């Protein structure tokens, strides 16, 4: 697969038609999609947390019980690699919901994205500076106690406390964890700040990504950002499977063919097209990458803790299994992601947020046939925010819309019409 010019990305949407010079997007409809992003991300994050690190593979031939299968949905949650059960969340593997009288709790899949949006809004900027990022991390992340940082995020935070500024905090010479998954957790939202312009979304996220990632982890983070930037165009009422698959194929064009991440994508995509089950695809991922170390994935040879179970690449492979086999169905995608293994809350949070954005909050409520809490407690994991950390999706998405306004005005060079629409120049 060759890397082709960005203009081709929109070909499937406007095939055989002349592309308009401008794109018109309703700000009010986009706001409802952003509410779906936060809701979908919370549902998927907390569902995936039940099985986080339960199944990471034992190097050798796969045996029964090494990984979950679809038959485990609704059954007992087993201990993770630390011997812990997530009974405080759910004793069984099932969807996690918060009723309208409850509050969603922040986790590491949502809190740094929340912080970056807040910092952009408060600083009235379309692009954060290294100093603003450092200042935000030092103010809003606890230095002691449980601060919900791990691997590369924790290393970057330690460096910031010593006066090191991003992106130097992500330099492999001083941060040994830059191949880990951290950038995926913290930067996807930048794609939503730049609808229809993924190259600008990547520009917005460049320093935040490099705060914690390099190499394949950096490429993978950009892949997810591109998907989020292009997701606005999907109509969930028609051929959702085809559209969501095309969305990922378009983002694949941003991955250099020689990269491990591109080879992982192609391998999992071909597994899906071969009509084997998602469990067989997941097992093939385990054998190819953790056992046989193909396509430049050499984590196993490094003898890392838990065999690099937090690594960006193996979790990228697992996430693609849930994305392809989920086929745009948010329930199915979250279920597969939860059962697929490794750092299971992260891929589920990613896809739950993206599909939540695609469908919007009201449609998620219809799909699950219930109302959900719209309150969010950022102070579970972070500190020094307004209102003792209690926020709600309406306020959070109003901040998001204001950030998109800045990006469209300053970087995309679009404008807002009197009808409350964004008018965005097309490529």
C-alpha cells in the first residue's frame, strides 16, 4: 500500500462528484456529538477496566483460558496480573453504566484530554505551548499519593518537575517508556478540534504527543487523531460498517509502509477479511507479535515487565481487532475490546469515544435504551479544577466548541455563519 496524497482521503465520500469548495458543519449538532464522545468514552473506559490486564498472553502455545472469548461476556471477572479483581466496578464482565443520579469518574483515558481541552479554553489558544503544557501538568496532577500516571506519562511528569519542558520529556534518552501506549490516552481529542483537517489536528497534537511518545507510539497516536478528525463525515444511518472501515483505511494512509504500525494494520485487516472469528484473529496477533516478533515488533526480546503489556503496538493490534470486527456497532466494539486482552480499557475507551461522537449522545441513549449520568468528576484523578472537580458534559462540550472555534478561525481559516454553522474550506 502506497502513501498517497491527502486529497484522496475524501474520495469515497464524494466519488464521481465534484467536491464542494467548502464544508458546512452545524455547531449545535457537533456539540451533541461531543457529548456522545464523552459519554461513549466513559461507558467504554469503565467497561474495559473490568478486564484490564487480566489476559496478556503467556509466551508459548495458546492454551484454554489464556485469553477471554465471547462466551465469557456476562461471566465472572478473573484476577488481573497483580492478583486483583475489579469487583468494585463489577464482579462480572458486562457494561458499566452510571444512572442520572450518579457521577462518572475520571480515569487516565479521559483526564489528560479533559486537561488539554481546559488549558486551550482557559488560555484562549488553538495550540498549546510547551510551557503551558508543563504548567498544566504541574498544577493539575498530584505529585504524591495515587496520581493515576504510569510508564511514559509518569516519566514525563517526573522530568517536568525537574524543569524539563515538552517535547524533551518524550526523548528516549531520558524517558525509557516512549514505546508505551500513553500518547493514545492523552491526544485523541485533538482530532475532534479540527474537523475535516487531520493534518492540522496532527499539528495541534504534535507537542502533546511528543510529551510522552516517539517512534511507533507516536505514529499510532497520530493514526487515532486522524480518525477522529475525519469522523465528522460519517452518517451513522447508512452503511455504518463500510464507513467505519473506510475511516480506518483512510487513516492508514498516514502510516509509512515501512513502519511496524502499518504492517500491524495490514495484518489485522487481512485477518478480518479472511472471515475467521475475532478470537482467532486476536490469537493470531498474539502468535505473530508476542511469540514470533514479526514486522519489527521486538518487545518480547527486551524482557520488559509484563512483556510490555502497556506497549502501544500490541494494544494497537488488539484495538484493530475490536474495530474491524465491531463493524461500527458500539456495543459489539466495546464487548470485543473488553475481551480482547492486554490493556483492555484503553482501546475500548478510544473506540467508545469515537463511536460515541459518530452516533451522538441521543443515539447512544437509544441504542442502550436508557438515560445516563452527564456529570463528570475530574478530581478522582486530577486536582485544582473549578467546582471541586464536578463538571458535566454540557459544560465540557461548550468548552470543546469554543476550542474548535479557535482552531477553525486561526488555523483552518474558516468562519462561523449567522446560522450557527462552521464554514470550513475544503482541500
